[in-house]
């Protein structure tokens, strides 16, 4: 991805697209620095989550904004927002699960509460992202809120983004809820137990 973006820098420089150059340089730093200097990260992030986040950033900002995939493929934005809802729901689910499993915290939460937290975590971060898009358009003159279905204002784009964010978060929350219920009933919490054993630092062990 760094090589692809470096090649794009040459094209942007030839076309004198300075905002695009700034964005690509920022993305190269965001993606490259954590990979080269993982010990410098302020918090420990599991490698599976790092990979997902890097791919999402690349697809959203580089392919979407710099390579104009949002304009070339009408479904690109919806797919990314749905997947981000799933990812954020998973992060919310893992966060509460870590609190449940942490030996320093004496608390046990019901699967329904964990699912509810995961759902609203995903929806909340999705809403903050839409606010960021609005701010970037207003303050930096960008075009992150795209015209959609004949609406040039970007409102329809924002609402559909929020809808698919909510859908993705709901799918993850429901899947996590069913997983916890089945794991507690059958005592087969294998996937999350493996995750706990792989990253004991996250769980105070």
C-alpha cells in the first residue's frame, strides 16, 4: 500500500493537486509509522484489529477520496460504512468483554448489556465520523459528503451512511449477543478465550 501511494504522489505532483498530496502523505505516515515503530504506540492494539483498520483507512481515504472511488462506484461508500459499523460494533463488544475478563475489575455484565453497548458504540462513532466529514467540507473545502440520489446537499449521503452504520452495528451486536448466550450455555467460549490467551496484556494478566 505504501508503494501504491508513493506512485500516486508522483501523479498528484505532476497534476499539482496539493491537497491530494497532503492527504496521501498523511495516510502514508498513519499507516507506516505504527508498522515500523509498534513499540511507540500509546496503547497496545491486537494485530488483527490493526490490519482491519489499515485496510479500512486505505479503502476510505486513499481509494475513496484520492482515487475517486466514491464517484466511480456508487456503492463504495455504503459498503465501507456497513463494514465500519461491523468493525466498531466488534470493538465495542471486545471492550466490554475485556472489562468482564479483566482480573482487576470485579464486574460481570449480561450478554444483552454487552450487545447494547456494542451497538451504541458503533452508532456513536459513526455519527462522530459524519460530523468530521461535515467539518472537513465546511472548513477545508473538501467534498466528503457526496451528492446522492439527486440530492446535491450531501444530506441523503449522510443519512444513508448513518443507516448502514446502524445496520452494521446491529448485525455485530446481535452476533455477539448470540455468541455469548451460546458460550455461557454450552461452555464453549473458544474464540474469545483464544483471543484472551493471545493478548494477556489487554486483560491485566
